[in-house]
């Protein structure tokens, strides 16, 4: 999907639809099968598997403590798939463009820039984690649970140091508030079809399907 | 029967990334090897491949008599895995007290390694790496972030290596240790320049001081500052 405005709006709408009902989640899953390049998921398979395992754990706890775990697992797994699609399609500068398009050169620019920085931090943390694992391999250390604490602290420390550097850089360059940007977007016909389908799915998710079937029993 | 000599052989090893490529063939025997080349020529990629941390696109790497190996990455912060300096030393399997006393950082035992200056962290990192002997020691840009005094100390320490293979990947031109063999990466290819001083004649990245001394009729025997000094003394008689 080329247009980031439609991509983000579709992801928001689909996440809501998947979270609201089980039949909504099923429809979102179908949407994901039809409109996204599913093979891209293979590049982030480790992240997807670890997220799904985490959801599975919480779903099990929920199921054992009062039920509804399976429904929670299905809905959250579909949300993860949509999130991964959104994350893999994201390009640098898109949040800034959307921020300015939505809220203008001042507040919009600020919001967009914060979002861009967030995405950059996320990418840096992933790179740092790979780097720590390589360092441990070089040192002959085993990747184990107790190494998570120092690794986590090194990650937090690095992220804070980078944030401080960025803040200093902005201050040195005289940044105060807002900026000028002329956002441009490219919309393909397929983007509009996918976007409209996402809205239809949200409406479908809002329909109380179970009551509808009871009516015709 | 003696201990087999360590060696690492690159057999048509290649790395390809977009329009950039690197190919390397040759055998690194025991001794100190220098691999020079411009920034971005592929020195770090070659180091990673030789350490087994980056799979080559083609070819193979054969190792003989190598049971222990170590790679020092160019940026010391890339090695940090602990939250204190003492912990960082321990993660290398070395005694923190001994190491920190030796490099004059005894007061920083409880500090965070990431709060140290790049120079301090590099000294700490190199001290930890060089505290042990390895059959294969790969040093990627070991002189970066060090002042002249520390570079000289590092050269001396490398010169004390009595066994094993030590490969230095660097674009440093002024302060270098005495080496057994010189290699360089030119136009995406690893070239064996040979042993010094004969290697100087076809070494593209030959340090300017060697060119000048050779022009004055006093070609140094090797590439260390002591060799340059000895050559200067020859001119002056």
C-alpha cells in the first residue's frame, strides 16, 4: 500500500475491528490475506513468533482464570499480523508527512517528528540487541535469561544516550517549535479499495452477529 | 611431534552487497599480518568472515591448528554486555582489578562502561582482549580512538605476541607494529603484497613516511616507528 495515510487509518480501523469481536477478527484476517504481501512476514518471523508466544501465555492464563482465552488469542494474533504489516511497510519520513498533513506545520510537525524519533529508536534498539548478541558470541557467552537484565540496561542506556544526543543536536541547530514541510502522497486505486474494505470490516465487526442468528432460529 | 602451526586459508571467499563486492584468496600463517585499505573497502566484512560471524557469499575458509579465536570490533561500545566496568572485565573472563590497574582506570570499577569516553572504553576493551592468548586474533581498527602514546603501547603489546596469527585491519598510516606480511584491499580484491621491506614497492597504501625515506635512499626494514628511526639514523650516518 503506497499511501501512508490510508495504511495507518486502515491499520487503526482493522485493529479496532479485530479487538471488538471474534467475527471481526476473522474478517480482518481475510483482509490481511487479500491485501498484504504476506511473504514480508518471513523477514520478521522471529519477532512474530515471540509475540505470538507471549500472547499465547497470557491467553492461557486468561482461559484458566475465567475463560475467554481462546478468543483473546485469536483477536490479538490478528492484531499482531496487522501491526507487522504496518511496521514492515513504514518508510522514513511518513509520520512527519502525515503529522503535517493532519495538524499543520507547528503541532503536526512536532507530533510527526516525535513519531519519527520513536520509530528510529525502535530500529536502533533492534540493531543494539543484535549487536549485544554478537558481542556475547565473540566473548563465548551463552544467551540465557540472566543475561537479559544487563542487556536490557545496556539497551536503555544506549537509547537514553541517543535521545540526549538528538536533543543536543536540535538545540545546537536552533530548533524551537514546528517546521516547514510540503507532504506529498501517492495513492493507488488498490489503496482506496483496501481502505474502503477496512471500513466495511469495522462496520461488520460492530454488528452483533450472534443476536442476528438468534432472531432467525 | 610438535604442535601444528596455525593457519587460516581463504579460498575464493567473496562477499556481495548491492553493487559492492569483495573477493579474497590467500593463506595467513603465524605472525602479525597487516590488512590495509580505504574506508569502506571491506576490511571489517573480511574480519567478520574470518571470525565466522558473517557467512561469505561464495568460497570457503579453512582453519588449521586454530582452537581459540577472537575478533575485536572497531567500536568498543559494540562489545559492551555488562552494566559496570568490573562486570565488563568479568564478561571477558579477566580479573577486573588487575586489568584496571594496568590501564590506570582503577577508580572506574563501578562506573558504567557506556559513560566512559570512547578512548577509555577502547583502552579497557583492548586490555581485556589482549589479556589472553589466541590462536587467531583479529583486530579491526585497533588504533581508532587512541592517542599516539596508547598506539605505541598497543604496537609493543602486539609485538610481544610469540605465537598464533594476529591480523590487523586498519587504515592507520603512522604508528604501526612490526609485521610479518602486508595485505591490502584494492578494487574489491584482497592482494598479498608480501613481506616487508619488499612489499613496499607494490603496496598502494604505503605510508608517506616510507615513500619519503625510500626516496632519500634509506628504505626502512619494516613499518614500525623504530624502523623509521633506524632508517633516519642511516641517512644521518
